């Protein structure tokens, strides 16, 4: 599954795999093995992540990033590498998100569907990734907020 990658100048590259059409099926069937926060750390640990990366079984990933207008950008991730916009790279790092549970028995969450909630301009403000064991909700703002609601 691939949703396109941001290139210098704000362009998005064409997706290399399955297209993301903004429908509820763009991630259905994928297995999420890890959910990591991407933090800017020039002065140590503090605050919320600037992005959240969902690592998929097989090594691909999906990156949800907050934009300056508080919307979410959803692109293919570069796991285990950092996105190109993490400059200087030495001040960025992935970290486990302590508020999220570990993957269920079997080592992964299986996605049963997704939902994107949009603003009046059609921009994604919130993404819900529904899994067999619960739902991940990612909300754009000054930073990215993520929560997991078990079923």
C-alpha cells in the first residue's frame, strides 16, 4: 500500500502501490505492526509528535503529519528512515507512544477500514483507522494527537 511521497517544493510523488482515494478501503486488510511518534527534539523530550508513522507488516509505512493549517497530510512513510523534511536529521527521532497499547496477540492490528473527516475546504482534519481490536484516531493541530479506543 502506498499513498504517494512528499517531494521538495510540496509536490506529492505518484503512489508506488495501491492508491489512496480517500475512501474507507484505502488501508483495509493491512496489518499494523507498530505505531510511532515522530518528535522534534532540539531541547529534549517534551510535547506531542509532529507526525505519526504506522508501520505495516512487510516494511511499508503510512505517515500522518500535521500541516500549518491544522490539517493532516497522509503520505507513504520512509520507515525506518526519517522523512526528507526532518532537517537537521539529528534533532528528530521516532519514539514509542506510551498512551497506545502494544499490538495484540499475533503482533499486529488488522485494519478493517478507515475514515477521513474533512473540513469545509475538503482537507483531512481527522483520520480514523479501524482495527479488529479498536480504533486509532489521529487529529491534526499544532501537533498530531493520537488516541486508541479499544473495542
